[in-house]
């Protein structure tokens, strides 16, 4: 049974789509380029790659001017896959929920009393997201962001 499973896996890898092999090659290449650009940041780059590949979150903390934002943007650029939706924003105290989650559909709310949002270009429809200076946003938005990060869901109203 084990030999058969290994054989099936080898055959699928050889005859199936090259997406996995190409993806791994792209990641290795991107990692090598980024390691050359960012001295002494190999562990951070590896951690970012792992987070992106496993669908987990990553929080970078460090002093001002240590190129955290530049590094994240270059990682996202290096791994940019056609069709991927990336949400990127620099947080501000003046932010509203609309900046992150899309504006409320006023017509639907007025006509049917249903609170829905236009999700185009919002955090909720993104494949990857980068929120720079996340703790600079206001308390209400930060609370909702933390809820989405922990539960993966934003609930508003009934």
C-alpha cells in the first residue's frame, strides 16, 4: 500500500500540472534574490515565506527605518502570482471600516434594511494583505481587524 501511494504521488507530480514545481522554484529564486538584497534578514524572509505559503499571519516588529515595509513589499512583488489580489494600506488614526472592508451598499440598506458592503479591492476579498503600521489605526478598526485575524470572519448587524 505504501509503495503504491509513493508511486501514485510520483506519477501525479510528473504528469500533473507543473504548478507545484514551478511554485517551489519561484519561491527558492525569490528567497535567494531577497537574501542578497537584505543583509542579515534570511530568518525574517524565511518566516514571511512560510506565513504566505501556509496561510498564516506574520507580524513584523522593529525599530523605525529598518526596512520592514520595503521587505514585505518586495516579498509580495517577488511572489506575485497572476490573478492574486493584494490588499495594501498604511494605517492611520483617521481610517474607517470602509477603508478596509469596503463601503456599505447604501441602496441595499435603504431599500431592504440589509447591511452589506462592496468588497471590491477590500481586505475581505484579498488573497494577500499588508497593513503597514497596523497599531496606528483607531480602536474600532483595530478591534475588527483583530477579529478577522483571529476568527477569519467579520460580522456586522443581524
